[in-house]
C-alpha cells in the first residue's frame, strides 16, 4: 500500500465520522404527509423558512451537504489510487 492511499483512507474515515455526527445533530424534519407527495410541501412561507440558512441549523445542513459531496469525491479518488 502506498502512503498516499493510507493517508487518504484515514482522512476518509475521519470525514465519515464527522459527517455522521453532523447528521445526528440535525433536527428531524416533518414529512409533510400527502402534501409533500403532491409537491405542495410547506405552503406557508414563514419568516423562519425564509431565513433558515442564517441560523446555526441552516449552516449545519449546508456544511453537511458540502461534506457529503467531498466524501463522495474522495471515495472516487480512493478507488482510482
């Protein structure tokens, strides 16, 4: 095994643990029932919905998305090494 593969594997494992922790820290979402199937989702645009990205929860969701994409890219790189 090359040292590069070992280093990337350790980074990948640490990233997986951090991503799982970030997912577990998030609040549960309401499924929305039949409205979510019909595409209606949350019909009422509240102040909270409009400014959610500025809150800690919104930032955690954004960083979770970024981390998942980076881990997917790292997984592809690990397969090629």
